[in-house]
């Protein structure tokens, strides 16, 4: 169940309430009985696991996985394909 933050508009008391999504919002301060207002803050998002780095979806090599120091290393060089020059087939008479 989510935890909602509330603040009293009359006395300034701040508190948290664990409520279900279907529960009605609180309207009364438990300290003074004044009106309360829901507080909205920033939500911290953490992405764990593979699939969140740009190089995770690339094929081959180790990709650009982070090094031990925590910084991103450069992607591993991929094998370069040499272009073979084709000479025209000899024309036989």
C-alpha cells in the first residue's frame, strides 16, 4: 500500500499516512483538526539489471559495461571487416 504525505494548512503539522488506492484522502489534521493537503514530492527511480545501458542491446563483445571505478568505459572495438577488392573476371576467347 502506498504512503502519502500530508501537511496541515492551519498549524503546519506534517505526517505520513499508509492508505489503499481506494481509500479517500484525509481531510483533517490529527494535531489540531484543521484542513490538510496532500504533499507531492519527487519520486526516486532506480533501474537495476541489464537492459538499461545503451550498449546492452548491442551484439558481440563486452559492450560498454562500467569499469571497476564506476565510470563508463568505451565500447569494445568490433572486428573490422576487410573489403576484398574484386578484380574483373578474365575474359576467355
